[in-house]
C-alpha cells in the first residue's frame, strides 16, 4: 500500500495550518516504543513529502499511533485517519 501524507491540514477557518506528513513525522519521531528503525524511516520519508510503502499491519500500527497521539488535535487526526481508511 502507498501512503502519501502530502496534503494540507486546515483549521476551523479553512486556513492551512500544517502539512499532514510533516505533522505525523514529528509524532513518529517522538515515539518511545515500537520498531525504532521503521518509525524513524517513516518519519523521515513523510517529512520529505515522500510516499511510504506499507503492508496492512504497518497501516494498522500507523493508525493506532495517530489515534493515540495526545498532542494531536481532532482537526488533524480526523482528515489523516479518513485518508488512511481509503488506502488500499
């Protein structure tokens, strides 16, 4: 599966506040548990606006990390998780 988080996140006013991949790169880089090598590789790729190839278990793990990220608001989580639900 190809995951491309190179899209804008917008605030309630519709103004761009971040790029999804850059935001998630920070979340992944801050993880203290899990496969450190894989998570950092993903973080670096998303930050550089690259497409990341994942299998189904990787995609589930990414969704879990995003869902459980306490420092990410629903304004960011919702569009990212909705996008990830479309990845096949």
